[in-house]
């Protein structure tokens, strides 16, 4: 039965002193972190448990899932982090503080007894990162060495986790997607044609041979590490200079070149050829490409494969609360192995894995798949709610 739903704007704020202003305008310059979101809930009922959704850099209230869940009788709180719609300065450790403020707000102010983190896409690794630090806090500094003490933050653990169409981490996605053909970070026209999958003179075509794919993957990691070395060198130079200049922005060209976009045999599933953001070659150099714009500290925190502390697979090993993992069988964004790897890494003894055959990343044009996802989540919540800690 479909229920009438309501949307309520939510504002969560807490004090914080930053050495560098990260958000433009009034909200970023008052010594207060301001978080905005929308509570979507049925007009009647749904007041005991809330599903909390947050993505490191996007807003989620317009996704099909929250509204569909509310129509099915569930409350869904979609909150943006302080970096909503601009991940250029994003520090993952601070996003954990943001999510922690929302968990606390949902219980203390809104009155919900149970909070279940619903990690969609990049929200999955964020949920795992947060929950691991809430259960076993260990982080006191960012990868750049700046103090962000999660051991003293008193993060409240969530009561359960749902991972849907989630990837292992932003850093791992970038390692899978970045274009390794770029030879000069200051001149993206200088490229190795052997590794340029969009080049008309590329000598290797899909389906790609295994030895070439191994070479390609190694070159992707090597490029990331070259950028990381440059980032650390620049940070060191700024620190040695001793002035007030503390940060520097930069562009990472050509970051959407996963061979999976062109070769459906690689990690095969039900996905359609191409990239979920558009024509792969266009997206590769377009404005929405992963990690296109970044600050030095942000690169280390969210994009560096060797430095980011927000690796979902690693964090999952600390998770002991009930878990539901839902893989989209036609996911055209998240690499096919990721959901199963996250599920298997999770330490919880109370966990369940489900596959939605044919479902694409956003349920685009797929109302029946959306309906099945809502039923899976609702059934799991009903079955396990009394057993949640």
C-alpha cells in the first residue's frame, strides 16, 4: 500500500574552527559547520527507525529510492555533508564528523530510536568508514598530518547498515577509472597511444587481452602515485616557506577511462556498454569526471590509493552490526566485484547478500527493480529490527 509522504527540510550545525575556509560564503566563514538535508517520511507511522543516507559529495534526496521507501512506510533522512556538490576540498575524516552529527541529531532531536545507515554508491564506503570509527576509533590525523581526532569525537554507532550499489572507495574507483595514457599532468595532449583507449590509432582494441589489461591497470596505479608524490612535494614546499599560503588547487585531466566501459567481458554483469555519466570519451575530459578538481589535502584524503583512510573493504572488517548488501546486477557505475567484496569483508555474523538482476545504478527506467529493492530493505528491517543493538 502506497502511503502519503511529506518532505521536511533539516538543518544540523555544530561548531568547528578551521585553519582554511573550505566552503564559500557565509556558511563557511562563521566557525560553524552547516549541514542541510531532507527528511522524507510517511505522514503516518515510521517514527521508530530512520534510514540515514549521506554521500561524501552529493545530495541524495532526489534519488528514486528515498521517496519509494517513504511511500512504503519508512522514514529516510537524506543529509548532505559540508562538501555537498563540491568535493574539491573534501576531507574524508571531516565527513565522518558530519555523519556523526546527523546520527546524533536523528536520535537526540528527531527522537528516532534506531538509525540505520543506508549507504548508496559512494555512501557505502562512507558508512563503513564512519561505523568502523564509531565502533573502534583510531584516527587522530588526516593523511596530510592535520589534526582531526575521531578518537575524541564520541561518534555514535549506527544500529545497522544497508549497502546498496556501493563501491569499495573513491580511491579505488579512481584507480580503476583514471586514464593512464597521460604522460604530462600539465599537458594532457601528451599521451601514450598504446594506453589511450579512446585514440583512433590505439593498437589494442576491445576485447582487451589479459596481458595488456594487466599493463593498463599497473599504469593507472603508477599515474596516481606520481600525482600523490607531486602533491606531497608541493605541501612540503608550502610548509617550508612558512607563510600563510597553506593550500593549492590543481586539475587532474582524463579520469574516466575504465576498460570496463568498452569491454563488457571485464567483470561481466548485466550492464549496458558505456559510462553511467555519459559518452565515455566525453566524460573522460569533462567537468564531472572523477577527481577533476582537487586541493592538495583533499587528494590525500579521498583519492590517493596509498593514503586514504576511507577504504570500505578495510573498514568493513570492524563492522559487527547487522548488514544488508544489495548488488545491482546491471550496475553501470560500481565495478561488479565490489559489493561481494564488501559483504565478505564485513565482520558481522548477522549479514545478508542480495542480487537484483538487471538493475542499473540509478534504477533509471526500472520501477520494478526499485520496488524490489524497497521490499528487500523493508523485509530485512522488519526481520532484524528487534535484534538491532
